[in-house]
């Protein structure tokens, strides 16, 4: 009887032990596969850069593998209505995608030309860059604009390493057009073009074109712009923002798989969640590669780095830091411009009305969805009617009221 009892007692114990061993073996196997996959990805990334670690460019053996262009490359545009709205951070995010090239602010050269306000001209220009058929003049300008060109590809940054005594020769030897043609991901960052101008590319079924439209509270953008002495005219800046907001409302409905609207504030408050949404939009898979997770931790979850152009911040604090920097005069300069007020309201943000309220952290930036005074609604309707004659889409008054109701409900 004693042996029978021990036998019955041992059976469950042995079963649990076997299950535990199998479970641990499974975990180990999954870990090994993950490590092998990451190692393969790292080797691929190193090969794709096409350069060997070296000090002088003469030691480089090749600049890029001689492979055929990808059949359907991902063309992704990060577009923002205003400077200082998170577009640089987003472009660096996109540049982490495997084997990506980045065209940083190519509209800079077109800003003060008739092309900048010509929808067809802007679309042709942007398309030529994405298709790698850009002119020799563009390439010469791009190579000469060091701040922009250095962001194009890791091979360019390898040429610029400290200690490299032949930086110019190294960069000149890079085949920019060939690198563009072979890139499976071609990214671009633009703040000098209207979203509506790119609709023909959104319609084109022959290209895999995606737009991430970025917005930021104009009070934060204009406060930051002021530090650089750039044009901070609220009417001009918020007119661009309003046009793009109305464009986004239309285009995200018409082309939901081509256009994504992302608020800078939302990205700052939930970097990982919004990054997963971006990856799902771009690739249909929300999984975040290790390199992208590392980028987000470095740039959005660490102590802020000094420097106006730095993108390394504690994003949960930085997104509304402007509230404690802006003076009442500067605040009211924006909040007394009806175009800016409409843009702020569309974002679901509070109009503070005074520097004291803006500085008060107890008052949320995000407006509650409560009823507004009838007089305030009447003023907004008047502003919408006023804007109707200058719309980029020819929306009729009824359509704009419909959009307004959606924003205010």
C-alpha cells in the first residue's frame, strides 16, 4: 500500500516536472531564434550600408551592393504645416527603417519660387525625388547642403566621422541616385508644401505612397520659431495649418491607407503606442524592431539634451514646456488671431486667454468635450464662413459646417 501511495503521489510531480522542462526548453528555443533573427538583421544592415569601417575613404571597398531596384518601394512623407512641430524627430524615426534613405527638407530650395505655391509643380518635384529621377541641379544642391545630406544615409555619416581626412572625396564618391534607386524605403521630410498638393500621388495605384501628417499646437511651434528669428506671423502660419487641417479631414477619409494624421502631443505622451500605429500604417504590422525601440527610448524617454535642434527630450514633459516659457504678449498674439483659434480648437486644445492660465499646470491643455457658449459658436461659424472663399478644396459651406460639427462634438 505504501508503494502504491508513493506511486500515485509521484505521478503528478513527474508530470509537472516534465511540463516545466518543456516550457523552459520552448522559451530557450524562442530566445535563440530571436537572437539569430536580430543577428541576421544586423548583418544585413551592415551590408546594406555598403561601406567598411575605416578612417580614410581610400580604404572603402564599395558604397552599395549592385542589386536591382525594389519592385515597389515604400515612399513615406512626413509633412508638417509649421516648423518646430516634430517633423525632424519623425524623419529620424523613419530613417531607422531598414535600408532607408532620407531626403531632408528638399522643398527648402523651392521656398521663395513660384513653384512653392503651384500644386502641380510641387507634386512633380516631390515625385521626381521619390522616383530618384531628380535633376543634377537638385543633387548638386543636396550634396552641398551638409546639414541635410548627412541625414540621407549612414554611408554619408560614415564619411563625416572625426578623423576622416578625406571627407569631401568620400562623399563625392557616393552614388546618391543609385542608393536612392536601391532603397526599399524612401523617406522625406517637408514643412514647405501643402498637404492637398500631394493628392495626385495618393490616388496613384502604381506607387506605394504614404503620408504622415504632423500637427502641433501653434502656440508651441510659434514660441519655438521665435527663438530663431524666423517669420512667426500668426495669420500666415496658422493659415497654412488650417488649410492642411481641412485637407487632412478630407484626405484621411478618401485615402485612409495613404494618409495618417498624428498629433505631436499624442506621440509625446505615448511614443511606443503611436510608433506601433505608425508601423501598422506603413507595413501592416505594429511590431517595433529593436533599433526603433532603442531610438524611441533614446530620443523620447531620456533626459533632455540642450540645443535648439536636438531631438532628445523627455517627451512627456517637453510637449507643453512652451506654456511655461511663452509671455502673455506672445500668447495673446496667437490667441487673438481667429485663424489660430480655429486651428487650436480643432486640435481639441484649450484657449487660455492669459499667461497666468497658460502657466498653470493644473489647467489641462486638452479641452473637455462640453458645450461652448452660443456666442462663441457663432464667432467660429463666422470665421468658417470667412475662410470658405479661400479654401484649397472648394468645399461648400455646408461641408465645412459638417466638418466643424465633427470637431466640436
